C-alpha cells in the first residue's frame, strides 16, 4: 500500500496542532470521517481509514470501533488489505475481545495460502495475540508448517509454536518430535527458533528434558562451528559469529547440564574453548562470555572451569564499560557463598566500585562488599564502608548501616573497636538505623565493663557536640545515667582527660530534655538518666529534684508519669532510692533472634541477680524501671501491666517472678488445651501450646517428676517429618526450665535430630 | 503493581520506542495488558528512562522485570525482559534493530518512524516474534523487507 496521501496528510495535520485541545478537535473530526468510511466505503477505502485509525490509536486515543474492520479486512483477498487488517488485529484486538475469535478461521485459511507472505502474516498475528482457544484450534496447522520446506515459514512457525506452548502447555508433546529434527537445519533463523522451542519444551517437562539431553553432542558441534570458523558471514556482529544464536545455545546447554554429570562432562571442553577464545572487546563478545560464565556456574563443572569463570567475571570488573561491571557484580553476588575464596581475590576492585557514579552499580558493590567481609579483612573493609556511608546516596544508607552492624557483630576484633564503629555509624547516619540498634548497643556496652569509662566519656563528648541524632542521644543519655560517676571522675586511660562537673552533665541532659529536636522517647531516656544520677552525684541532688518535679506537669503523658513516679521515689520512698537506681546487671542476649520483636519461647533471664525491684513487693514506680529493663531485653511490643499482687513466695527463683510479669504479656493461650502425653512411673509429660505468631509456633514440654528419686539420663529429642526439612520448618529449641526435677543428679540434655 | 504473567518464562514483555517528550513511536506488546495498563506502563517507562544519562548503566530494574534501553538521538529504544535474561545480548539486539531501520529508511530519523509507522511494525515483526529474537541477520531482514515492499 503506497502510503496513502490522505494518511500522510492527516498525520501532517495532526502534528501541526499547536495545543492539546486543537489536536483533540482534529482527531475527533478524523474519527468521525473514519467511522463514516467504515459504514459505507469499499474495502480499498477501508484499509486506508484503518491505517489512519491505527495512527490515532498510537497517539493514545480510543479506537475500539475499528475492531470489526480488522476482521473484515483480514478476510479480504488482497495483500494490502490483509496486511493492514492483521496489523490492526495485533494492535487493537486481544484475548478479551470477542472479535478475536472471529479471525480464527481467516488465520486458518491463510496458513495454507499459496503466498508465503500471507502465511507469514497469519503466523505473526497468531504468535502475537493468539488466545488459548485459537492456539488449540490451530496447533496442528503450525505443526505441519514446522515440517514445511520453506525456511522463511519455518522460522516463524517455530516461534509461533513457542507461543502456543506458553498458552496451552498440554500441547507441548505435539511439537516435540519436529523440534528434534529442526536441530539439523543450517539456516540460522530456523536454528535459533528451534533452540528456543526446545528450551521451552525442556523447561516445562522433565521427561522431555531427559529426552533432549541426548542432543548435547549435537549442540556442542554447532557451537564449535560458530566459534571456530566464520560459519556464516551474514550473522557476524563485531567479529562474533551470530552471538544471539550462541547465547541461546549456551542457555539451553545450561538447562540440559544442570544437575547432570554426563551432560556436564560432554560440554566441559566446549565451554572452556568458548571462554578462552571469545574476544570480549565489544559488547557482543562480552554477551557470549557472560552467558558462558552463567552456564559454567550452573552445571556440574570441574573446579578448573569454575575458577576460569570467576576470573572472567573479575576481568569484567576492570572493564571500562559500566554495563559490564554491573552485570559482573550481579553474577558475583550469586556465587559469593559457594565460591567465596575465588571472589575474595577481586575484593579490591569491588570496593573501588563503591565510588562509581551509578546508584545501581553502587548498590551491587555494597551488597557484594558486605558479603565479602571476613574476620581477616574486617578492619580495612570497615574503613571503606564507613567512608562509603558518609557519601552514599540516601536510599542506600539504612542498608549500609545494617550491613555494617551485622559485620561488626560477627567479626569485630575487639569490643572497643566494635563500640567505636557503632558510634561512628550513629554519628554519621543515626537517622537511618533500625530501632533495635539502641538496645543492642546498650547491651553491648554493659558487657564491656572495662570500657565503661571510655564509652561514657566518648558519648558525653558526642552528646555535647550534637543532639540531633536520636539514637545516639538515647544511648548517650542511658550511659550517662548509668556511669555518670565514672564520667565525673574525669580520668580515663584511653582517652584524653576532660574535666566534667556535675553541672555540665546536668546541663547536657537538660538541653536534651528541652530541645524540640528530641523525640518523646529520647526525652524519656534523658529524664530517667537524670533521675539515676541522683544516686551518683553528691552536690546537685536538689537540682535533680527540681527538674523531676517540673516534669510532673509535662503535657507528654509518658514523661509526666515518669516524673511523678520519680517524685514519689524522692518523697515517700527515699530509703529505697539507692537500691532502685543502682547499677544495672550485665545483660545477656536473650536468644539468637533477640533483636526482633518476636522472641521465640521464653526469655532467658540474666545470670546474675534477680532485679531487685521485683522482689521488693511491686509498687508502681519500679514498674517504669522494669519497663526499661524489658525494653532493653528487646522484648515485646505490648505494654507492660505491672503485676498487682506482690509476689508471695520466693521459693522458685525470682526469675520466675520476672517471667510472671512477662506471662502477662504473652498472648492469651489459645483454646488448644494442654495435652498430657505420658504418665507413668511418676514421670508426667505435658505438651503445652504457648503462642503462635505468623512465623513461629511455640510449644513447651513440661516434665515433672513426682517420685522420691532422681530421674537420670532424661533426653529430649525433637524431629520433624522429612517433608518439612530445610527451609520450611525450623526447629528452635530454647531455654530450659528446671522446675521440679531434683537438682544435681539429672542433667537433661536436649538434642535435635 | 506487578506486571502479571509467569516470570518463569523468560521472554520479551514489550518493546517501546519513545521520544524524549514521551510520545510513543512504536509499542509492541508480547503480553496481555488492558489499555489503561498499557498507558500506565508507557508513562512509567518514560519517567524511569529519561532521568538517566551517560553515567548510568543501560539497565533499569522495573517492577518485577528489567528494562534494557538505549538512546539514539531523541529516541529511547526500550525492551522489557525478565531479570534472568542476558542484558548484553538484548543490548546488542536493540542495536541490530536500529541498524536495520537505518538501512531500510536510508539514515532514519524520527519523522520517518512517524509517517511510516506501519512499516516500522513490519520491521519489528521480521526481527522479533512471540517475545523472542527471530532473525538476526541484517542482510536477510533487509532482503525480506524489500520483497514485502514490492508487494504493495
């Protein structure tokens, strides 16, 4: 169809519109025209009008009234009209429209048309928008065409078959035999289509996959031909012979060789050859090399080959082209767990990529760097990561901060280094760290008792400099509250001495209290710290008293409550004040998952004492203290209700009291009753359903011994059905409550099967 | 908003040619989308791709897929593929396609694509089909196109 003058005219007119409104007006007129044409014109006119309509559609205007026209035009005997009709079908019709079914018959006829160009139109349309039903109807035709003599048609037919299989997977068997024979085609286009078809068949059906494994030698031959000779000069791209075909074959080999030793062996030599001989100076070569690397890593290749692959990736990292660096890191990320040492060799380059301009490259480099941190390189890596943190784009900051924390936790060479690192992160990016960082850091500080002096000095200085970073301020307040006496002593070996008076300290805390930058939680910390100092300083207790009483009328409810309680502590319970506010015990981490909100099972109590407040007959004010304790244990989110009744018997350890408090927090037992599973000879075993969260179910086994004698060699073994091994089901055995088993003789052991 | 569709299939989801202003010069869809979904995708792709410049890679993560794109003068050629696909190969495919257009229209410019839009679709259909690369030999494709042209 020679471009209709009217079509070109219309396009010109539309483009000359100066405003959106003008354009809309023109389009409306044209559409009205087109509609009139559809109603009365002959087919020749129709096709021109449809072409115009399609242009209008491309601009984004509705064109559904042209759908029936497409159907009509497809049925026309003239090529030009058919062609526009099919184009219209591909653009306007899809599975949801009823009109699409009407063209099935036309397609069927055209598939056997004498002109290959008409056949090709039909094939193309079917492959583009064929619905499942159309595919089912026409599949036998396509299969016939796969065996047809014309390579032009075969090319299209193979990909059409791919589309059919995607739409209607059950038809896969229909195409399997022809696919096999197509591999011996010389025509690259057909070969390419055949490889795609076979790939699709293998992905969907493991039996077919087995069948096609036998073709590996043939595929290897084809590849060899491509790599060594200029097999076909028409398909040459930048010196590589048909890189697209090579990439597809490599992909198919990957699927065939995966988890299969014989197949993998058969392709070993070839992969080595491709890896060494392909010229990677241009993108085409790199594309082939990249696919080769992916294949090598995914099949059972021998270790020499794997090292070769990792080295290629390493070479990519040094490439000037940013694209290549990016994909190299993406692949290294996938193999860093399995081939850790090989990737470590390229650590330097990866760290350099942290400074790249493109954010996605930076992100990849960050993930990879974090994966490469080990005990050996922790110091140098951390230096780089901290530098990165200061300059990195905002969307990567929280990821970097968490990564640094994880790495520090696992590999820190010393406690002091660990604390320094966390402080550094808090100062640079305090706003982006997770909430659990504060309790984690506090817990860490308490365990490093030799560093208390150093830590509190450092934190004090940071606090004085800047109170904007909430997490930093919170930790600083807590430390000053706890270790204020060390701060006031003034000297500390590891840091320059600084004379700090009591007023200075109280000034600092008051600044935090009064600043509008402080969040309510931070102010809570500051208030409690101020209160704690009342037992640690000597001269300014009155000042503290007045601060506390001022806040008794604070608008913030939490602060007010605290202040009132502290006030009461001053007035009515002054004799208890020292005991309540004394130094915290060293806190243990609860359990592996303690940083998260959901703690599995019971919380392990700290080894050293019973927090005194609990024993001293519970009254309201220590509750806030205990609140802090529980917060710091990384416990629950639900608010604590102080247990009203004073705990009566200290027979069981007061840890039980603590747990009683916590007992109020657990979600009420569901209606599943405790099941008694064994009662014999004085030993009774009960299974109790404790709680269930989205990801965990906690069950307790309670064993009690009612005989006079000790029970020895009591072993608990837990197992899960094989079905649930690995990722789906994780069995977590946590703490042990030795209640009524007589003490020494019995050491119950727990072992997961 | 995820693009629906089985992501086990690795194939091209759509090919777009847009100019800097966001006008679509070609939109070939290899997956089922409603009209308004198509419009939304076009706008999103435009937003994502036009903010990038020479110091970015040619790959963008897009919803649950990725886009390989390249800019030629005022036009962006975008192919949306699966995350497991070979980026570099599709980058080459784009270039291959553009070279064919260049040959066919004798130093192609944007207006050629506007006034001959139906021919551009023919070129696409010769080189890509059912979401896969179909014919990569430029000589062969050009020969076919000239044959088709003679039928008009």
